[in-house]
């Protein structure tokens, strides 16, 4: 399968619930059309997005919409400043593998290559296990409840602060990795919604956005072009290696 088979629809914008529902619909279409997809989208309004396993959390949704995404992981603050990507691959795709970490590694490496090509400095891909402790102490459970307060396999880190978060879901016909790139890390509303201290210093320093890193951060269009190209190049390189 050629990397040029990646389908990259135009950036989609809209309300959070609609964006997440459309992502599931595109994922389900892999069963009939196994073309891998890079689906970029941006919310037009802010929302707290919970991971699939966070239904038991008590969230104050009076001030902002609360929705639940298809994949796992911790809660995120989805706003017009967050650039999101769904990576959709069918069963049998060269990146799918049998282990969850295998796909995370490929996706994270493509993000790393694309952002580095844009001049974003000092980035690394987290290659260790997840640091989230959902059954730990009260403090550890709070950190695990906030996606950008911990790190997982394949995620992109700048100076010990998370820049790109990843979450995965699989079905028989394929896998989806949902990705979020921060423009700025502003966790106050998310923390307040979770009943935590909006000024939590540790969580405030746990992540960073492009505008926190770069004096002149790349635009969303530049990120989409560079990262999509990196996905294509990475899969092409793998295909060439297999052929040789």
C-alpha cells in the first residue's frame, strides 16, 4: 500500500459533538473503503472532551459544553486554538501491528518529523510507558484525568512538557489515533470543570503550545501541510524498505 494512498480531506470546522461524530463515521467507513485517512479538524467553540473511560467523572458543564470522545485517555480542553487530527488506518495497514504501542510510535514519529521540519526546536517522542496512574493516589488520579498532565507512548514532548497528545481506539476493521496539537496551554477552565484548582502549578507546567515555544509559530495550514507530508514520507520509506 503506497503512502500516497493517504486521503487528506480539507480541514473540517464545527461544533465539538458534530466533529467527534463525523470522526466515528469516517472510521466506520474503513470497513468498506480501507484507504487510510488523515482527518484534520478544529472546533469553533470550546468544550471539555472526556476520554471514553471517564464517564464516572463529575464535570461542571454549566459554563461549557462537555462531550465524550471515541478514544481513551484523559480529558482535554478543545478550543479553536487546538488543531486536531484523526489518523485512521485499516486492519492490515503496515502501521497497524498487533501492539497498541506500534501505531503510537509511527504516528508520533510523523508528528515529530513534520514539526521539526517547520523549525519547532528541541522536540522528542516519548518512547516509554504511560505515566498516568488512574488507580493511584488522589493526586495521581487527578493528573491521569487531565490528558496533558501525563504522557503516553508516541506523544511529542518539548523540554519535559507535552505538545502533542495521542489517544487510540481499535475495532475489527481498523484503528484510530486521535491527536491534539496545542497552540497555548491554558488549563484553567478544564481544571475548574473537573473541580480542581485552576492555578495548579504542576499541571500548568505539564504542557506547552506552539505559541509558548516559538516566537513566530507556524500557522495551522503550515502544520497540516508539513505533518501530512511527514506521514506520507514515513509510510513511503517503510514501503521502500520492505521492497528492498
